[in-house]
């Protein structure tokens, strides 16, 4: 084994983690594969392994988060990091990345790393990814309405939320505000009710569509929700990706023909 292969082996093996018990729904389950979240809470072993490349993306996200948190700590503006926020009536919880004191008022931040293409698109349209938005709204919903037992002296009733997108290429940053409203919280409640009803009846939640239209790239693509679910093969078979790739190819060819006819 040469030194490069040996080093790769060490790094790839570091991504292998023992699954741990999941006692509640997580804020990160929102807008993800609800059936996958159900299986994971059931304690089923994954049917597919997330490739090292995707695990590496998650690892980079953690490194970026630590870098930003350390900078905030140095400024003396840190209120809380990795603060657990719970919704016991929905059996759900999650951890806020960061809360800062900005001129005497708390501001919540969720930190997300992204590739340069997606980063440039977000600069243009100023919209967060739906799953990141719902995760942030979950925290705002709970803290605005219930505060936090660890911070009784902090008034969270008008807490603002923001998502920091960090380019993995050069650490450039884009901050997108997340506007809170009761209407914006409805999809969160709806998804949590789907999960809890499924859990109580021991019935599987629905399977997500295997392909979606990617607004950033303007073409059809495999649904990231399916791609990142470690149980998707259990739902639709081992050949699901090959079938999805073929359908993506056909839809994009039809789209290209349509666009050519318009021009």
C-alpha cells in the first residue's frame, strides 16, 4: 500500500461512525426524507453507505462552523453555541449553531458551507435552501414563544434569525435573513405531525420523489433528499439511482429541445 492510499484509508475510516440512538425527531429532519428519519428513529441499520466524498462535505461544514464560532468568541459577542432547543409536544429538538449579542439584542445564526456554484447563485437570488430555512424557523418558533431555561434573563420574543452561507473555496460569506411568521411555521408543524402520526400508528411516512427540478442549475436532477438518505434502497430497490439518472437524462433532453424550439 503506497502512502497516498494509506492516508486515504485513515481519513475514510474516520468517517465510519457507530449509529447512535435517536430518541426524538431532529430539526434537520425537516424537508429531508421523512421515511428515512422514521427508520433511523426505529434503530434500523442503514441499507446504503454515504460515500466518503459526501461525508467529507459534512466534515468541512463542521470545520467551517468551528472557525466562525472561534472568531465570534474572540469578539466577546457570543451568547450561546450549540444550544439545544426542544419542542416536547412534537417530540422534536435541535441545536442552534450560534446566538450573538448584537447591540443588546440576541440574533440567531445557522452556519452552512456550500460549493462556489451554489454560493454565487445565492448571492444572486438571496434565498436560503428550503431545508436550512425550516431548520432556522424551528429554532425561532421555539425560542420566541418559550424562551430558554438556560437563559432566563435573555428576551427571545423578537429574536431574529439569519443563515450564514460560507463558500468552501475561499471562505467568502453571505448572510441571508430568515423572516419569522406564524404562516412560515406551518410546514414545520405539518411535517412533525406527519412524523408523529406515523410513529404512533407504526406506519411509514411517504417516499420523496426521486427527481426534482433544480432552480439553481435550471435542469432536472436527482433529489438530494433521496441521495442523502441511508435507507432509500430499502424503499425503492438497489437500482433506484440508475432509473432516476435515466429519467433525469430524458427530461433534460426534452427540456433542451423545448428551449431550442423557443429560441
